[in-house]
């Protein structure tokens, strides 16, 4: 492996990714500003965006429902504040059509909402995250609230992908074949991902269905087989993603008759009709690969 390639990407990663903005807290892989100043929802939203302008960053009221693990880390952080905060969700038309500030639909059946929330129709149309204690619960729930209510708020800095990675759906990916990186064995590919970014590893599936589909479509369009982050190296015929999750042999992403004991590492197989499925193959063959940062 050419060490210059590693040094080049390491330099760019260090110079671009950086840490959170001043007064923002690192929570999981995200950056949040917990305001102690009560404001209306609209004023809170405006304040967050003004912070973004001041630092030339994308900042908005905080949002959840993007990644389950990150959600839990965020909600636990809110819980420690023992307060209620505005976050970035609203029924902008007052008709029950709730959207996050990034235009994603808010699930009204989500367990994040407190019992019978959201309610009060066109009166309470903004989203509040509040620490709630009861006989059978001790956690943060979402509530609908009158937008003119003065409460603290949480801003969130949009965390960009490290240098060389591109955002697809919810995650950041690095395609070795697009970056003049030589083909590597499966383990060497894992090692290379870490050199790009400490929390990177070979890409996995099963964290978000829409992102999975989009990633495989992109790989198929490139027309080359690539390693992903799963193997049965630790225990024969027990397939595990590099993040520790089990890869069921019944998963619909598997190619026909796979896994078939043809190897110990997962790669993406490409078909003539630009469809992609995963298969097991020799981990010692050299292939291009995909790295991922969650």
C-alpha cells in the first residue's frame, strides 16, 4: 500500500473534520448547543440559524429519528439536563402534517411521543422534548406545544463527512475505486478504513433500509465487486457485521445460493442488469472496497 495515499487522506481529514463549534457539546457523533435562555420556537430556530451564519456552518434546531443509537445517546443527554427544550419539528400548516426541519416526515406513531401526543390540533404545533418522570417511566418524551411558549432550546450542528467520504442517505461512505486506492484483501481494507478516519470501518447493511438500497444501487452502477464489512472468520458459517450485529443467512440481500462456503468475507456481486447482491468470497483476494462512518 502506498503510504503517501494514507498520509494525504489523514492530512485532509485532520484539517477538515475538526471538533464541535464553541459552546457546542459533542454527544455521540453529533454536536449540540443546549440553550439556557427561554425563547419561542420561531425565535429559537432563528437563533440556531444565526449561529450557523456566524460560523459558516449549517445549524438548526436539533432533530432525531435519523439513527436509533444516536437518538438514544442524544435523549440521554437531554435527560441529564432535567428540563424541556424546543427541537426542530413542527406542524407548519396546523393540519397534522408534522415535519422535521430538514423536511423529513415525523412518525406520529413513534414511541418517542408521550401518550396521546401530538394533540390540540392547530394550537400546539411545535415540538418540545421534555424529561418526564412517572410511575412506570423516567425518560425524555416528545410533546406538541404552543409555539409561543418560552422555553430553552437545542441547536444542532450539521456534521459533514470526513474528506474523501460522501453522504448517502444517513451515512458517509468512501469508495476506494473512486480514489485511486489499490485493491486490498478484506483485512487490509478494514485497516485502511481506520487510517482514513478513526471511527471508520468497512461498510455494513441493515441500519437503514433506504440507505442500503441506495448504496447497493450506486455500487451496481460502478460495475465492480467490492468488499463490505461482514465475515465468518471468527466462527465458520456464523456471519457477523463488523459492528457486531449478526448477518442472517436469510437476509434478502444475499445472492442466490449464498452464503455457500466459498469464502469467509462478504462482497457485493454485480449482475448484467446492474443489480447488486451480497455473496461470500475469498478474504485473501484483492478487491476494491467501501468504508463507512456512521
